[in-house]
């Protein structure tokens, strides 16, 4: 069956189906005649199992271990329950800090930041996990480099193209030999093709950086 049918049967978006395939959780066979993915009922059943566990926030790596029979479901859920309890404790501690802040009546401009950060660092040493700002901003930083490179190369190609066109017209169309016209057309087309290739590659790179599993609770 096709991916549209699987999407309807499993209630999982096409984006997530492809995401799970990229992660090796789903491996549909391909049709010999055209190479298209051919999903089976077993693939749909596997997708439903993945969907169930992801709704419970079971990590993808744990699901991979279950598929490979490197872990039993009971062991997986026991470990996940411990992880959820730890996360619940972290959330409770963060709520406690927020409540303490509200009770002080401090405003944004008058926050005792040094004291508060020192207190949070002590809590982190005690096992509390806080937001990793560096990891949160990492995806944004990954997008900057390809944008700069693509922009620089595109500008260079555009400048080269403008230079060629200006030289073409200033040289005089009438004075150009007929045999040189195809060459000039090719010279003009090459930068355009390169620019188009750069933009396509940039789009795919940005899609790759931005790709990921859609929020299970919101999309399923």
C-alpha cells in the first residue's frame, strides 16, 4: 500500500512515517518495477506500536532496542517510568523556584540574578536538570552557515552574470559572429544553472536541519 493509505490507517503523518524510516524504525520494501515504497499490514502494525510508545515519550533508541530484542517491554517501561519520575521531580523543583520568585514580589529589572543562579547551580549539583540553552540554539546556528555560503556563492554568480551580460551588450550584438551566439548563451545559462542548484541544495539542507518528529500529542 502507499504512504497515503498508511497515513489514514495509522493516523500518523507522512512526515513522521518518513522520519521513522530515516531512524530505522520502519523498513518498507520497495517495488521492483519503480522503486516506490510498498507498505504492508505488518508495517502499519509496527507504526501503531511506535505511535503508542512515542505518545508515552518512550525514546526512539529504546524502541529500536525493543525491535532488535535487546530489551523486553517490561524492562523498557520500568526504565522509562524511572525517567518520568526523575523528570517529574525536576518539574516540581522548577515550580518551587517559580513560586519562591513570585512570593518575593521582584520585578524583571530587580531580579537578584546572581543569588538565584547560584541557588540553581546548587540544585543542579543535587541532580536537578534545567534547560540546556546551548542545545536549544544549536539548530538555529546550523542554519546560519549554509545560508551564508549559499548567499555568498549566489551573489558571486549574479555578479558574474551581470558582468557577462554587460560585456555582451557593450560589445555589440551585430558585431558578434553567428557561431559565437550559442557559446554566449551557454555562458549566460551556466551561472543560472549553478544558482538554481545552490538554491535547491540550500532548501534540502534547511529541510534536513529542520526535519524531525512532529509532536505526537499535537499531530496524532
